[in-house]
C-alpha cells in the first residue's frame, strides 16, 4: 500500500470510534510492512530482532524505536526534503544537534490526530471560546510539535465570543511571559462572564501563578472555564506537586481541579494522551489520588520492564512504549524514557526514568546504529 492510501485508511480509522481490535491490528501490520520496506535504519533493527512482516502477526510484536534514536537518525519513510514539518524535542541543554527530530510527511494526518482527541476532552460542547495560550507562537518556535498542536486548536476553536471581542492570543512572545497582558485578558473574561480556555506548559502556568501571588492578584473565571497544562518541571528552578498545582489553579484562577486537564505527548509521537474530560477526571483504579492518562483508539500503550523490555503485569510500573498509527511516516512503535503504571484503560504517568533504568532502550539504540 502506498503512503496516500495508507494515510486515508488511518484517517478513516480515526473516525471510527467503534473500531475493533482486529481492525487496529490489521492496520498496524500494514504500517509496519510499509515502514520495514522504506525506513532502512528501522529495517536493520527489525532484522536484528528477527522481526519481519512475514514473522509478525500482532501489533504487540512490532519492535519499538527508542526516543534516543530520533536524536541521531532521520527515521523517515520518505526523503527528508519532502517533509511538511520537522518537529524537534524541547530539550535545549545539549544543543539542537542532540534534540529529537521527527519528520512529518502529512500534516493533515497529524492535525486530525490532534483535534480528534483534544475535542472530546477539552471541548466536549464543540463550541468556540476565547483561548489564552501560554506558549510562544509558531513563528517564534516553528519546530515545536506543541506549538503546532496549540495553533491547530486555536485555528479551529479560538473564535471571538464576546461583545468586547475578547480574542484568542499567545502570551509568551520574544522569550517573555506577558504577565500584565494576560492579567488584563483574564480580568476582561471575568468581567464579561465569558468562559475561557487556558492552554500551556505547567511551568509557564507556575511562573504566572507566582507573579500573581507576588502581586496579590486572583481571578474568578466564569463557570465553564477550563485549563490544559502539559510537561513537567525537569531541569527547572523548582518543582511543584500536581495536587499543589491544582490548588493554585483554583485559588488564583478560580478553575476547579476537575476542570484542569493534563496532556501528555512528545515530539516523537503524532498523538496525545489526556487524564480526563473537563469536569470528569480519569482516576487510577487503585488510587483515587492519581489520575489516569488514556490514549485515543488509534494508539496502544505497553508498559515494559526497563532492563528486559518484557511487558509488566497490571498495576506494575515500567517504561512506556506507544504504538501510534498516526506515526505512519516514521516509526509506529516508540519506546519512551517515561515511567508509568499499567492499567487496563491507560497508564498512570510517573515521570522520567533515570539513566540507569534505560538499559533496554540503550540496547535498541546500539542495534539501530550497528550494521
């Protein structure tokens, strides 16, 4: 199957909320065969593992590519010059050459994946609302997958919805969080009683909350306002537990914790995960203090033992490995550096693994690079 027909099959699958496990498996195997044929570094890895389209009969047998490999190889099924977008991971401490590089060959596929899962979680009403984005606009960070995701959402749903034309806007520009402008925007929404949506990174929100506390400011945003944050505090000046962050969201912004949804994603994937629908968080089955991240129906997640990459049992922790049908142009199976607890409906996100826990990932990188 060629790329265009495969993309159309993936798009059709995304629209089928009642798609069966058999349908997922069939499509995953088609994508695997396509990537095995066209992605030479990935084919080398598969051959070293004794995995080919002739020997793999189930999606769970498809060999994963570790995220480290995206830092040193172009894992692409088409010439890099034909990419419609190039997304780089957010890490900057080691220089751009050490950042993951994910080539996207069909933005329609990527953007459909974004909207198809964002909408039921953050906009189940399917009605436009003003959006405050605590992230740099795409013209400032053109290679950010998060920036492209937020721009995709804003373009479709960030419509004007008030008499005074409270508009969707980006509040990080020129490397600076525009605290005064954001404060005025929130005060206007408060005064007009217009529900709004706030999107951004956890650290950007924390930076604004700290500024509000220092200024003695707080808001009571209208009922129905909601917030989506993403990312953690690794490498930042301070860390804040999630329950404390929720407390601050409610205390400073007036948004209850159940209307605050966390998004989990990465540059190496084309799909995202959410820990609830606005007003209805997903909770772990064994611990109601922890939230559960759920994948869309075109993604499967395995939780693996760090040393052996064998799958863990229910309720156990391990390294997250995602199988994303929307990753047609690169690698369908991506082994992350993130830890999670396995649950039948998704996973509890624990954070980044330590270097000593990534032996299995390192073995896969070695196999990709060796000939």
